[in-house]
């Protein structure tokens, strides 16, 4: 059985290659026209989480998307909660909770 090995130059540069490619791939996750992507939906907590690029985000569109998500699930309001920690240095995470509007009589 033949054993395959990487050339020495390639095996030494794999960590460097991954450290360059990983952020590029993750940034591509938010290369949408509005600069954000919906990461997760927590139905039990009535929340939705987004990852966004602070330099490119269309905040109005992200707010509208959160409100749309909440309305699709029977709620009236999408309330932004404090920003969440992000594992990607150039990107941020934001969460919204869904709730009902207080009806005035």
C-alpha cells in the first residue's frame, strides 16, 4: 500500500492557508446585498440571530427582516437586544426577540 505525504512546503503552509481562507469564507457568508445573513432562529425563545458586516449592513433591511420573521410567527414587534459576541473579528452578531404589542383600549 502506497503512503501519501504532502510536500514539506505545503505541509508547513497549511495552517497559514487555513488562517487566510477561513475568514475569507466567513466574510463571504455576509456578502449579501444588504450585508447580513440570518444565522439562527430560536422558536422557544422567540428570537432570531443575524451575523453582519458593520461597514456594509443595511440596518433598515435587517430590522425589516426581523420584523417579517416575527410577524410570520404570529408576533407584532421585533425588539433588538444588546449585540452578541462574535467569533469572527470583522463581523458582529445581533439578535431580536419577538413579542406582542400592548393593545390600548
